[in-house]
């Protein structure tokens, strides 16, 4: 029997019993739609977590800290510090360490990071902000997103990028007047901004002995995200400002304090490492930890979130799988009933020369058609359901969204077809074993 004849006969047999075929296909539709929607909710939750974390920073960036502590941010008794102390190693987060990170396989960019709280001045307005110093050539690669203008590049020296959340105010106004007045809307890109460590800058109490530094604003960042309230500048310029501040404090207080000792040791507070492929983040991070440093990344948070929702995703998948198992039982029942009703037809096919293989393939093809049709209609239903779930989630402000990638569509159709074939296998085997003479005698 040719393939064309096989397909034609299978379709005609299914269409002879339209209601039964429709109900069986409907079971597959419900099962397929259930498992696709349930799996898509799990995928959607993971994507929602990833988007949320990406608003905080890049998932491909690793933050590296010295195991000796970082300004009280991390205590020196973590695992990296203990291992370093046990092995008698003195681990420093310095220029040598930065270069070693840069030479690692899979690393795209590396930059030391320095943070300093300073004052900004634009005309008669001032603002206080956290200044982040980094290698300007690595800014774009490290995931800082620019809203207007451009990011810093390797040629920038006296240039900065200002976060959209940095609020300027008139220092001549008292606190109550500032709270009741709207912040000025300044066009900063292309403007020259003064940067000073004088906390009275712009007011009548300003220290005239402190010389401010002038920078050009080349870009601004969105107010959303972790860096929306910060200012980015080349780390060498920030180190110069910090050194000048330390010298001023030394003259005023007669001591440089702990920050001066940190500066003299040429150790960095933090280093950011950008990995080319997110799949290699954990490997590079572990390699840095093995060197004795403390290394963290947003990928750790994402993995923790996925682990938290793992049980929920398993339950959702199991519910969908149960629906498809019920549909498989329906296909098996339909094919068994077809054999009972078509026993005489099977006997005639054997008598006129149809091979056992042709009979088996006929019933398997009918079962495959049921599974395939149910899969096709099922993804249509799941698409509509997914849109409905996302609409409700958006109205409720929930993170339980639904996302159906193309591989899930294709996989669900293939899976439904395979389920159909497997469900029709035992009935097809029974049809092969029927005696031709006994089948012909059957009314």
C-alpha cells in the first residue's frame, strides 16, 4: 500500500465517525493546551525574574571583592578569606589582579570600581550623588544603559554620565522650600558640571580653598534601575579627586584616615568582570573564587529564584501531563472501538493481500492524525490562553506571566503526535493478530 493510499484511507476512516473523532481530538486539544500553558507559566516566571534582575544590572557581570573586607560591606571571615588565610596567601585586589581577570577565557571587559559621594553644580543648582569611577572604555560593555547622549569611551577624560534620578536643587532655599518646590528640569547633555567634595558647595558657607573640577556631561541614564541615582566618571579622575580630598582632610584634621591607607596600598574596593556568554558566568565566577576573591553575580540571584519556583513549575507541568495522559487513554479507547467495529474490514484486507505491516500502519496513522490534529488545535488554544493570562497578570500587577517560545510550540505538536502513535500501538498490534477467516465471519 502506497503512502498516499494509506493517508487517504486513514482520513476517510476517521471522518466516517466524525463525533467520536471530534471528541477524541478535543481530549488531545485540552491535554496539549494544558501542558503548554502550564509550562509557559514557568518559563514566563523565569523570564520575569531575569527582566527584573537585568533592571538592576547585567546578568553577565561578576562583582569581585577583596577577601580582606570592603569598607565593612563584607566581613573578612567568608570562605574566600578563610581559604586564602589557610594557604598562607595574601590576596590583593590590585592592578595585577585586574589584569589576571582580563586574561581569563570568556571575559569581555574588566574594570576596577570606586565609589565616592560628591557634590555636583550646574549654574545656580547643586546635587549630591554617588560617583562611580570605572574604566571608561568598559562602561558600555558592563551594561550601563544610556537614555540620552552616549556612554563613556576610552578617550574620555573630563567627561561624565549622569543618572536621571539625580535631583538638582537651589542651595539658597531652606529645606521646607526645597520639599515644596518642583526640581528644575535641566538639559545636562553637553553642559559643563562642577564636581566638588565640599558639602557646602554653592551656598554662602562654601569653602573657597576647595577647587572644584569641571566635567562635560556626555550622556544621561534612566532614573530606573540601580544606577539611576549615580554619576559615572573615569576612575583615574575620581582617584585624583579622592586624593585631593584626603590631602584637604589631612590639613584640616592632621590625619589622612583609613581611606588614605587604602589609596596608598593601590587596592581597589571592587572590580567588575563582564563575561561574553551568560552560560560561562558560573565557570568564570568559580575560577575567580578559586583565586581567593569573593565573587557574586546577579546570575546567583536568578538561580536562587528559579530554585524557589522549581516545585511550582513541577506541579504545573504535572497537571498538564495528567491531562495529556487522559487524552492518550481516549485515543486508545477510540482505536480499540474502531477495531471491534471494523473486524470484518480487517479480515477482508488480509484476504485480498494487505500485509500485516500495512494494517498496523493504517491504525497507527489514524492515531497519529488524532494526535497531530489535537496538537495543532491545542497550540492555538494555548496561544489565546497565554494572552489571557498575561492580560490578567498585567491588570493584577502579578509576576505570573506566560511565555511560549517557538520550541515549545513545535515540541508540543511533536509530543502530541507521538502520544497518538503510542496510544494506537497496542490496538494496531491486536488488529494484526486477528484471524482473517474469523474476522470475515464477524457481523
